């Protein structure tokens, strides 16, 4: 049976929601400021590693003024097991300086003016804090949407643009979390669990492999 893109999206939404009904970010944080910093740190780094570092770092970095007091060198000492820690430390420090005198913006245009905050970071942040209708495509979401055949794209950025055009706004926030979990724990990069997959009937990758 051939499925339309619209049907595939609905089945993907329904089944991933059944599998991961309580999917939320796995980053640990106590306030929006810490969440933003954790997302900046998570680029090219696993959430697990970010959490490990932040178990200690976030005892000191609770608000922007704490980061200003620490300075770049001390931030580096806390986060030096995270990839690109030198750049990230500079960005975190400069972001702390800016947020020390104003609130965290709640729109993409203003958020991406903060050092270290790109479109993806801004979308993930707003999706979590505001339930904003963004997919925030990471490597997992990019892989799943391509394997299933909902998009045919080369980069996560392309996937993001395309997916937000074809997926209804009301579904984006739920899919943001459930697709990350689905990609992280089921449709794994190297060994997807196709034999037990509830959406194998709609998946282009599965048909190709078999
Ligand atoms: S059938 Fe395999 S490749 Fe397709 S979505 Fe399921 S786990 Fe991923």
C-alpha cells in the first residue's frame, strides 16, 4: 500500500506518541537560563555528557551574573570535557553579560542575537519553554524523517525548513520530543530496530533494506 506524505506524518505522530508519551528534553536544568546554556553546550555533544558536566557547573551557574563573575577561563575549567568548549565558554560568558541586564527573549529573531544561539538552539528553547510550534531538527529527527520518506534532504537545516512547511503546526511540538526519542532509542543510526518497528509499513528505508 502506498501512503501519502500526509498519511505518513499522521502515522508517525500517532505511533511515536504511543511509544514515548512522556517524551521531554533529557537535559537537566532548574530555570530557563540554565536550559538555554545547556542547549548551547549540547551542540555536537550528547545530553548525557552535558548533564554530567552540569551536575557540577550548574551549582555555580544559576543566573547570568554568576557567569559574568566566573569569566571565560573559569567557565572553561568547568566545561572542558564538552566538545568545542573554548568557543562555547566564550559564547556562554558573552551571553551571560547580555542577559545580566535583560530578560531572555522569547522570540527567534532576538534569541539568535545571543552568542552561541543559532536557529536550532532558539527553536528547541522556545519549543520547551513556550510550547512553540517548532520541530528543532537535530540529527535524530533529520535521520528519521528521511528514512521514513517524509523528506529527502541532505542536512538538518534543509529538513527543518521542509518539515515545518508540511507538518501541521499543532503537531510540531509533540513531534519535536517524540521524534528525538524515537531516533535516539528506536530508529538508531547504526542499528535501527526495524523488526519491531510499529511504522515499518510506511518506512521507505525498511523496504529498501529488505
Ligand atoms: S522501519 Fe527501521 S528505519 Fe524505518 S522507522 Fe522503523 S526503525 Fe527506522
